[in-house]
C-alpha cells in the first residue's frame, strides 16, 4: 500500500495554486464568451415574434424573445442558435462574428396542408368542404383501451360515446349528431383501410388500437354522401399503420394495471338489515316483531352466531388488465411492410368475467412497376369470453346472514331458503359456458397509375379493392344442479358469416394554372351470407358432459336460420378549388339494396353539394397578420338508411307440430306480414361551418351548425289481431335534428421547456319527432310524442311522500284516494281527483341535451401530463337501482337508499310495504361530470438510451373514470342496468375505474 504525505509548506502551496485557478477560471470563460443581441420577425409581415425560443445548439443555454421580439444571449465561440416558435418552421443560424442579429422566420402552413382522409381518397385540410373531424393522435396512442371508441368518449364534438357496461370485451355505443331513426340501428358506418367492416359481421372490437395510424369522423351530408345509404348515421374512417422506407423497426407497446368499482355503494350491515325487516313487519302488522328478526329460516343460524357475509366482496375481485403488442415495420422503395401481433387479457371486477383477444395484422405495399402497386390489409382477431359469471343483481340482494356455502364447501344455491326468487349469485358462476368468435379479414388492392404508362393520362388512377370477411362464432352453455337447474339444460349455437366487398375506383386529378380538379368514380358490390344453428337438450342424468353430449338429454330441440344481404353502388364526386380560396364539392351516389320490396326499384339516389371559402387566403385579409386561418363551409345533401331487418318485405309463415287423429302433423301458420312497397328512410341535412386560427395557431378550432330532417321512417305499425298478424312495417314517420358544435384549442404557454395546451369541445343536439303515422298523433303506448325527442322519460311526476299528518287531514282525498302514509305522492296532472295513466307526463329526455370535454396538456422537458374532464348534461332516465322497492323488504339493499317510517318521515323513498301499482319508473336526473382520464408520461432522450440499443422509450401511468360529480343516486348514471327478469339483467355490471402503467419502446 502506498501512502502520500504532504508537508505543511507543500500543502499550503497546493491550496494557493488551487485558489488562483478558481479565481482565474471565470475570467477565462468571460474571455471566451461574448454577448449578442437580436430580433426575431415574421418573414412576410416583418412583425416581431413574441415568445420565440432561442437556444444555443448542444447546450441548455437559451432565451425567449420579449414584447419587441428582441433577445440577448451570452454565447461561446462558433455557436449555432436554434430558433423555434409555434406555427413557424424551425431555424438554425451559425452566429460567426455577428453581434446584432435580425432573424426572419417562415410561417409553417403544415396544419393547413395536412392531409385528411375523406372517403375513397384524401384531401388537404385547407380544401375540405365537409364536416370532417380528425381524432387527436394522443388519444389514439396513449390511452390503454381495448376498443378505440372508448378513447373518444366526450373527446369529439357531436359524437356521443356511451359505455353502458364495463363488461370486459364489451364495446360502447356511438351516436353521431343525434338519432334520426326510431327502429333502425343508429351506429355509424365503419370503414377500415377503405373497406367497410359494418354490415359484414365485424366490429371495432376486432381492431387493435395499437395498429391505428389515424382516424377521421365524417358528420355532415357532404362528407357522408359518398357512402350513400350507409352514411345516414355518420361514418368513421380508420387508417392502420403501414411500413416506411428504412431498416426494420421493432416496437413493443404494453401496459398492465388494475380495475375497481368507479363508485361502490355500501350494502346494509347485518344490524341495518335486521332493522329494515323489523320496520317492514311493523308497517305490515302494526305490531313490533317478536322472535328472530330475519325473514328466512336459512338466515337464522348465522344471525344467532353473529356471522355476517359481505356478498358484494364475495362476488368481487381485483380486476387486472394487460396488453402486449409487438410490431415489425420497414421496407424499401419498392416494398413496405407492417406486421403486428397482440395479446389482450382482461379479468373483470366481478368473478367469472374475463376477456382475451389475440390479434394479428399484416399490411404490405409493393411497387411491382412504376405504374402498378399492389398491397394487402389482412388481420385476424380471436375473442374469448368463456366461463360462468356471478350475478351482480343477486349478489347485492343477498342477506348478510345468508348461507353462502354448503357443509361440503360447495356453493349453496338457496342462501336465503326457502326464498327461491333470489338464488345464489354463484349459480350462474357454476355454469359451464363458451363464448368465442373469430374474425378473419383479408383485404387486397391493386392500383394502376395511367400517367406512368401514357403521359397525357397523368393524374388518372384506377384502384381495385377486394375485401373478404369470415366470422364464425360459438356459444355453448350447461346449467346443472350447482346452477339450481334440477333437470340440466344445455345448448350450443354456432353462427357463420361470410361477406365480401368489391370496389372499383377511378380518380383523376388535374391542375390548370390556379384551378384544381379532382374527380372520383366508384362502382361497388357487397354481399353477406349469415347462418346460425342451435341445438338444445334438457334432462341429463348427470352434469359431466353437458353441451358436449346433447344426446344425453331426454328432450332435444333444434333450430336454424339463414339469410343473405346484397348491395350495389355507383358514385361520382367532383372536388374543385380555385387558388385554394374558392372550393366546391359535388357528390352523387346511387345505392341498391336487397332488403327492399319487390314493388320498388330497390334503389335510392343520394346527392350532396358543398361550398368552401378560404377567407384568410384573400388578398384583402393579408393586413390581418394575426389571422392564420379562416374558412367558411356550407353543405346540403341527402343520405339514406335501410333501417329494417332482412326479409321484412316478404310475408313469412312458421311451422309447428300438432296432434290430430293420433298422428303428428306439421301445420303452417302466419308469422310476419311483409310490405313490398318499403323504401329508404331519407335524411336531408344542411351544415354551416367555420374553421379559424389566430395568433400563429395559438388559438384554433371550428364551429358547426347543422339541421337534418328524416322522412319515410320505417315504423312497425300495430295491426288488429283479426288480421292474423301483430304488426307491419311502413314508411311513415318524420324526425328532425338541430345541433351546434364547437371545438377550440389554445396554446396558452409556449416556452423552451414548458408548454400548456387546452382543448375544449361542446356539442348540443335537439332531436324531435315531426310525425309518426301520418296523422300527427302521439303514440302514447310506446312513449313517442310529436314535437319531442325520440326517447323521453314518460312517467308520473313524484312530488314527495304522503305523510301521516297529510293523510289524517284528508289531503289525499280528491287527489289519490287510496294513498296511505308512506306512499309516493304523484302530481294529479289533469286535476281529475285521481291518479291514473292520464297523469303521466314527459319529465325529460333520455339522451343528453349537451355534452362537453376539457383537456389540459402540460409538457415540461421530457415530461407530459394530460388531464381530461367530460360532461353530459340534461338527461333523465329510470333508476333501476331503486325500482326494487316492491321487493325491498325481502332482500338487502344499498344503505344509501332509505325508506319511509312514521318516525323519519322520509320524503324521497316510500314505505317498505309500498306496492308500485302504478308502475312508476323512478325517473331521475342522470347528468354527470367525470374526471375521465389522467396520463403522465416521460420520454427518454435518445442519447441516454441509444447505448442500450433503444431508439425510443416512453413510460407512462394512466387512470380512467377517476371521479364523478352527479346528483344520481346509484351505481353510475351512465351504466345501463336491467330489472330482474328483463333485458340483460343477468349481466348487470357496474362502471369501473382503472390504473395502469405502460411502456412504449422502439429498438434501434
């Protein structure tokens, strides 16, 4: 070991030298650095640019221009300055010996030159005349969702996305610009890479969100008319990722996280449950309950032992989500490829609910010659929702003293025996169930550029799109003794969908001086064949084989059904612009559909016209230097909707077996009455839009106003029973939609290190029925009213609860004569001295009157934080959480739901013995504001990760459905619950919140 010793003299000298060096260093640096100053201006207007970032390249030294566009900076020798400003092209400047700089920056028109997909082609954003919304790419790439529409909820003006259920694998419902039809499907038409997946059996759940490059939503008549009969409800265009020239690039995107109840209600404890039963018995008999205060014998043992079961906890679990996606892309000048594979696994918060998706995609583009390009867009998606599921409705109804298990450890099918109306929530969990589907989609294209073959034909192209879809599904189930099915019931349903689409597209583009022409012609054919077969068996000797051996049942039944749909279309479109100032679009499409009657041509013609004026491009607007973009758009057109199921234009009979003279004969009897005169539902709509941008895109957005009238509504009209039919479809009704949409984006703070951007959207829609059956009369039985929205809350108006003092004073006489204390007090609307169905009134509408969203995005160096709040206002709907009051005495209920007693004089909830003889739906306001998602991400500098072989790396954390502000009392105002025995009550599922951590990485 070596040691160094310093004498005091040597140590003193060393310290002195060090101090001298420290003192000289600043002077040395000052000798090397010098101060420069300068001004940054707009190259066209010569106006100063305020807040422009000035950075010394390769360092963290920088400055920001002041109110005069001026800056000063201390720089070293051979420094290069980097200038950046929102709305302008970046610029680098080698300073050299200069000390006083004048820097001119060119405006970046990229936003206006951005290309958007408009259907059968693309257009410059500045030349678009229709209402086309491009979805923010951050919402496409940085939100962990299984269905891309979940990322759009509340984030796009005029598009209402509703997540009525959080069941793993279930997609939301989507409505664009209100509902036009009463009986028809209101879902928008979805096109992926130019080929439709709507009407082919596919859905957006088949598309891996990681594969999506961009997404456009077409909303007005001009934009959707190109899709004719398919465009009445709006169109969603999705473009998936494709390969780019360069070396192969491998990317991995993945996330994992947990789910829980977005809003969890507390159930009554054992003590509260017992008190509720005591109150019920007192209200029923007028005497205090003596003996065991539980309603069922099976509850006695646990009550005496003081043993309680938290059934909500028993049926729940921590939800776990994970998604893993790997892609490979790259290519040469003549061949490009994109290949991806995904594995998605969701375990729900209720036991038994799960979803797995396996998807694979291949996109290839090959330049065979300079005039011929071919390519494919192929994908496979396999879905798995196997397994028995707990029943949420039964789970929250169970007594805290119910017997969950039998002595042998199996689930007790009757926890509240002898109560049989509410069986164990685990009965369905014990079912054997298979729910599987596969979508095999193969699309190919051939594109021919005639200009490369014969120069005078420059601009003329032909493209052939061919798409094929094969979608088999299987659903099987077996319920035995463990599911409280004493006989054993099994069934298997297999379906098969085959669909194809062929499109022939000619495009021609020509520029003559300042005139630009763009022509598109289309001929397409579409066909779909559907087949389903179901086999069922009842009466098994054991539960071992189930649906795998239907012969084991004593009774077997089978059924099958098949149909075919076909459509043919012709389309022409002209886009014209002069000097990018005056814009004109004319589109006409003619569609033929097999669903219409023999007495019609089966064809409909749907034209549209649109005008656009780029006001900001006018010479007289140049003096308004702060104005970047101002465009006025006008459009009017017609679109159609088939609106009816296949074969409803022909009369159909059913067959049945009957016994006669000791023989079994087959009888034929009427089933549905067809109408050979059925034609298209037609929607005529007008739109006026204004796009704007100010202060170098610091403020930008658009305003839209629209009005649409739909006529020839295909309604199912009731018929007298003497006809032998119950109803028939006819073209009768009319509806109207009027709406306003606004989207505004502001860049509030833009500096070198910190940026703050805000996006605001607002949309309102007023929907009403103009006519129903041609007589301007209401259809009260179906709650359809002239001059009101299609879907309204038509019910009695609750004023409160009848109190004992009011009954004793006789205030109910001449109002509700049979009412007793604790009954609901309804408004006697017609003042006839009694409560009848004539007292029902329209309380509100079931769809929101307006929706909005607010996104704030903050970036600081490599950090990014996005906060999104959405709101839906003006809805009223039936509260199914409260509608159990006829049975509330016999089951447990959430503690938040009270009940009336003579002591508490509750004025919101009725007595426990109340019988809902009027069929009151408990309509309540369902407006809400929700903290929809927060995402925090960090992107690593390439210099820090390149040594690990990485090209890019981003990590993020995200939370969804974090908090809701609402007056709604229940699980959630957005959730769609069904009452016991109705709708999808066996799959009631609460809204969930989620927290995930994800990573996006690219190999170098």
